[in-house]
């Protein structure tokens, strides 16, 4: 099978979301190591190991998710063209790919020796990542589960370069960064899941849009993103190298998230005004029966898929790489 088929299967381009935070977590740890007496310089093999672990872990988790969800994907018009339901890849080939990536992940942790924390935690971490694929079947915390899976990346990278977990305050910085990633991911996952609200409800799945509808789910996304900004702004309180530049990055992130929610927020129109507004509504992209929901005497025109994709990918790509750049600049100043 062509490599491009597997890259498409795991949506490799989305690795950009978590990888910058792993790099940032590692660089924060390195910055403290260089301030120590004597200075502790990073090993190139540790840097390579972080990159390999990120790629292998995410590839294993995504391919496992496609295996676990292949029957749901086959019944969902939006996902029926994915590689497994459409037959572009066989179940056997994806199972082998998942196993190979899992072995690659565990094997890559050997690069960190004599630091034994990564190798000792590799299997539990992998199982936690795989567990996300089934979380939607039994808990509305599925979005936070996905967020926690990505939020482990800066914590793991920090521990690679600073294998000290006690006293607890010694790892507050990566924990706060991990929480920021968790809430950020959970928020945009709720937004993204709004596309499948009706399908999830029909299938009995526990996504927030599937359980509470789009209007009931979007406030949770807003709350998660508010908590992300709070976590970001708390990091300098326990990590002295960060200061005004990092605070500025946190504020810009808040503005981007606000723009994201404005882009996906449903339009509200009183139901008794629909007749008068028909002509104007016909000229909008939201004017289809499937995009209109009535609740409490209010007609909500749902955002279109294009807006959701913009919020999910482009804005979050800017946030991820932007915070990495802001962090590096602050560490260097």
C-alpha cells in the first residue's frame, strides 16, 4: 500500500497540533537544566526520541481509532469514504500498521536510558491512548479523554529531560501546560463533533453534541477554552523564565479562540420572524432544513461544515505553532 494511504489514515498533518507542545515542554525543561550548576546539556538522542515517540504514539492511536470506529464510520455519510469503510485499506493492514507503530513507540523509549521513566510508563500511556477510541461508547468525558491524551505530550517531554517528579511542585509547569492542551483539545473536539450530533444521538454515543445537541454542547467548548487560557496564564507563576511575552501569547490565544467560537456560533432568529426573514435567509449558506434547529421558540441556523473545519484546523494550527514560537522567544529573552 502507498505510504500516502497510511498518512491519510492517521491524518498525519494533524500531528502539528500536539508536537509543538511536546517540543515546548522539552525546551522548558532544558532551560532549567542549563541554569543549573553545573549546566546539564541535552542529548541529541533524547531530542530524537521525543520526535519518534510523538509520531509513533499518535500514529498508533489514530490507526487504532479507525479500527475501533470502522463500523460507525461506515454508517456515517461524512466518514463513509474513510480508508477502512471504503476498502482503500484492509483491516489486516491497519492492524499490522498499528502494531508496528506501537512497537516503534515502546522501542523509541529505549533511547532515553538510563532514564527509566519513559520505558516504564510506555505501555500504560499506550493503553490510555487506545482507551479513547472506546470512551465515546460510555462517557461524556470523551472529549476530555482525547484532550488528556494530547496533554500528556508536554509532560512526557519534560520528564525526558528532567526525570524528577518529586517534590510535586517541580513538575507544576508541564502539568499546567498539559492541562492547557487538554482543555484546548477538548474544546475544539466538541466543536468538531457538532458535525455528527445527529449521528451520535442515533448511534447512542456519548459525545456532548450527541447527548445535549449542538446548542447544549457549544457552551462546554467555550468553558474548556476559557480554562485553557487560565492554565496558560498560570504557567509563569511557577516557571520563572516565562514573563510578559508569554502573557501576551496567552492573550492572543484567547482572541483567536474567541474568533473561533464566533465563527461556529449558531445564528439565532425568533421563530415568529422566520417568514419575514425568508428572502434574506435564502441567500445564506445556512438555509437548509438540516441546518435549522428549533429550541425554546428560537430558530438556530447551525454553522456549515466549512466553518467547523476552519475552526478545527487552521486556527488551532496557528495556536499550536504560535505558542511554541512565543515560548521559545520568552526563553531566549
